């Protein structure tokens, strides 16, 4: 199994541009999550999904959108990039029992907005 | 919501010595406390977790203790080795789950000196 994969690894965006961060998992996990990690800070939850077709906001959802059309994929969309969105983004997944299950993280996408 | 404080931010120990990282949480309803290890350029990986009905849990050189009355929990690493060098994050889960999910501490950079 590849586990959780994320693309791209690194991206530079100009202010106002849009992009989609891709996330896929091959472990048949129902739960998937997007976090951002700022320097010297812990991870903050952006959005999560408990299954295909179901998404919900986390702690810091403003400026982002998600969709979950399949169990495997959970893309994160930035519509109008802002410097405040410069961060490292991690996707994670877990088994269907939810929050107390081990979350498996991808390698991250480093995003720089200039 | 939940607030998690983690100390120290940086910890340097001699190889073979023990390391202790401490976290406090604010919401007495939190009932699940995982610890994640993040190596450079990688996503976080769960190393141990503890639930509120347990006071201590051990896995080889790693142990976690929980004091519900004082609302703090600690990670103990004995006989440290060079491969233990990484950033460690504690987290707490509010029992109601919901949008916030896991709240992470800001991380501790553990440095093992040869």
C-alpha cells in the first residue's frame, strides 16, 4: 500500500491565484482530514470528511473548499490565494471508527504565496 | 474549545539519557491523548496514545502518563537514541468530537546529542 499520498510536494502561488492540493489514500479509510501547519505551531484542522459525499468544517476553514466524491480522494481547493495561506498542508486518513482511530498522514505539501 | 500547551519547545539530551515532554489541556471532557512524531520532511506518525480511563501506558522505551485531575499528560522516552531526534506533538480530543477534532500542541524539537 502507498498509504496517503499528496501532490504537489511544493508550490509557489501568486496572490489571487487558485490551486487544488491533491490527496489520495489506498487503505479504504472512511475518514479523511486536511490540516495546516505553520512554523512553530501545531496542526490545525481545516476540513474533514467522514465518508464519500460528506464534508464538514474544522477549526480554520476560511479560504478553502473540499469535496469527497470517492472514498480514496479528498482534494483541497484554494480559490483566491493569500499570503496568510503560506503553510505546510497535511492530509490524513483513519478507519471508520472516527476520531480515536490512528490518523495516517501524508508527506505534506509546502505552499508559498507571494 | 480545547487548548493544549506543550513544553519545552526544544529539548536537548545526551544519547542514552531520558527525555520528558509535558502537555496540559483545558477541557476536562477531553478523553483521548495521542502523541505524534514528525521527522524532517515527513508527516506526523502516531507513536503512542492513552485514553482517559488509563493512567499510564508503555511501549518499549516510550511511555505516556495521564493525570486527569491536573489535566496534564507526559511523554517519557528512556535510553534515547539518535533516531529519536524529531519534533513531537501531543494532542487532545474533546469527547464530543465534532468540528474541532484533535487539538495539537505546538511541538517539541527533541535533539539527541551523541
